[in-house]
């Protein structure tokens, strides 16, 4: 393992991180919110540490895939550790550094799980930084670095392979740095459009930017305790639904639309499957809300639920918002879905597992992997009836090699093992099974809210430090799609075997 290269690039990432704290500092100064000093300290510490790492360590111009995976994993860990400094210096959550790192990792991994019991008491600078981490993490601070590394004489191909989600790594240009730049151009364009649309709905620039960051990054941090429901605006909810949906689509398909290659977009099987799943789930939940019988006890404590029985349009509004929000692993809330029937909540849990498309900012296992596993299982059944026949796994006109299928099946197994292990460890701490189960899937899939004690109107503050550290690791594991983190752990405990 070439640790010199690893730490040199960590220095570059920390310098980028320090620069990214300047916008929240400016908002803090503009609103005179009293948290500018915290950002100045954080910028200086990140900048000095990053500069020292960059200057002290020498590196090769190229590095192996294993270094790429380790750089990406450490990059997210360093981002969370140093990105937590503004919260820590402010004394958020009683000055608990574990809580600050949890909140920051949740931001950068676009998870959206929070330990804050009252979001609205935070000063403007910290609120902006909290949401801005979603925007940086959505496209990936690593992808930003990929566009910069070639200028410093360093290869970025291995980082791209380790960072971009999905079983297949597509490129928009022969040069990786140009692909990274194109992705960021699309991201910037969508950011500008969504910000304008939200301002047209009555939001000020600050709120529009914060909710744009949470939408496009599919993160879900809001500036309001009631999340998007706090705006009480059908227009805002529709706009956010559309852009959550778009953010869950492979960004390479967005490029196809921009270039006028419409057939390439509309014939994409993963996009079709993704759209079909969301539409069907939304209609089923809306019907369940409209026709299901609610107990009198629930109606007494939550009389607003009776509105569902009288207004199918309201059922459609909230069902599709939550379906798209949780299906894309965004986590915004327009209603307290923890009060819905067990049937509807189970559908939402399934959507949390599936997630959005590969190459998007969303979390979860990804639609393409589910398609490949379904095809693989179908082929295995066919082989039992036709043992001498050969069946390949195809999606559309594309045939997937056995090595890709093995990787996807292995990913499924590891994903479920990680999810199950975290659930088991949380229950060992005395938390109920629904809370533990949904907290585990919400963090590894990057969704944010879960059910029961971590539901739509709840938070993660009640967990002990061990559980918060465990869930923070779970966020990292899910965001980097398992392998990068596992390779980092393997590298640390088996240094001699990987030289």
C-alpha cells in the first residue's frame, strides 16, 4: 500500500473541504448569526492540516486500484471528522464530538439522519453548512477532486472507479477528468433551476438553496423541524417530488437527454424499472390510505388522518411525496408516515432497500442490481428445466458477464449481512426491533428517517455513543457501497499482504 500517495491526496481533499466552508461563512456574516468564528477556526485547521499532508508526503503519478479504494474511504472519514468542527466549536448537542461527526457524516453521505431535536435554533451559517454537505456529498467531493488531480500530475481513474456507484462504471468522455466536469456541470445546472423554482414558490434564497442541496443530493436535511411539511405548499412539494425523482436517475442519462439522444434515455431498462416501481408503490399506498380503517384511538390523537378518508387527492399527494422521497433515499417528509398502516410502511421499507438508479445521487442497493438478481434467479430456474442450455443475463441489448453477476450477488449478501449485524447490535443495546431494524436500513441505504423512535418526526439523539458510532459507520458503508470501506479495513489489518 502506497500510504504516501493516500495521505497526499487526503491533503488535497482537506484543502477543498476548507474552501467549501467559505459559503456558509459568508452566510453567517451576512445574517450576523454569531457562528462566523467557528467557521474561521474550522477553515484554518482544515487548510493547515491539508497543506501539511500535501507538502510532506510525496506520491507516484499513478496508483493501483487498492489505493483508489482506500483514498475514497479515508476521504469521506476525513470530511466527516473535519467537517464536524463548526458544529463542535459552536457546542452543538452539548459539545458532543460523536454527535457532531454523526450529523456531518449523515450530511456528506446524503443520509439525512439527525441527532437534532430542534433544528430551527441553529444559526444560519451552520444550517447552511449542514445542507451544503448534502450537495457536496451528493455528487461527491471525490468526483470534484477527480477533475483537479490531473492538473497536479496525478491519475484519477482509480478514484473514479472507487467512487461512482453501481456495478458498471460508465464514462461520458474518454478522459475521466472531463467526465467529472460534465457531471458537475449538470449538477450545477439542476441546482440553479431548482433554486429558482423554489423561490418562485415563496422561499427566500437561503431556504431555497438549503432545500435544493437536500433534494439534489437526495439527503433530506431541512431548515424546518417539520421538514417540507412546514411550508404547507402543494407547489413546493410537487417541485421537490420532480427533482427528487430526477436526482434518483443515472446522471449519464441526463447527459443523453441534453445531447438529444432521447431513445437512449427512454429505452433504458433501469430507468423504466425505477419509474414503474415508484408509480405502482405510490398508487398502492394512496389507495391504502384512502380505504384502510383507522382505529379510533389513533384518530383521537391524530385527527388529521381522517382527511385521508375524504380526499383521495390528499392521499396521492402524500403517498407520492413519501414514495419518491424514501425511494430515492432523500428522506424529506410531507406527512408523518409512521402513523400509516403496517402495509404502507412495509412498502416504504422495501423502497428504502431498493433505492434509486446507479450513477445517481441516491442510496440503497440500486435498481440495476435488483434487475440483475431477478434475471439471474430466473435463469437459474430455467437451467433446472434445461440443464444443457446456456442462458446469459441480459438487460435490454446488454449482456452482463459472469464476473459482474458474481459481484452483484456478493454485494447483496454483504449488504444484508451488514444490515443484519447492525440491527442485531442495536437490539443488544436495548432498543426495540422496529427502531433498530429501520435505523439500520435508513443509515445503510442513506434514507435518513425510519420508523418508530426514528420516524419522520423523530430523531437519533436518544441513541448512546456506541450506537451512534455504529450507525455513522453504517452510513459510510452504504455510501461507498461496501467494498471501499472493506478494502480499507483489510489494508489496516493486513498491511504486509497487500504491498
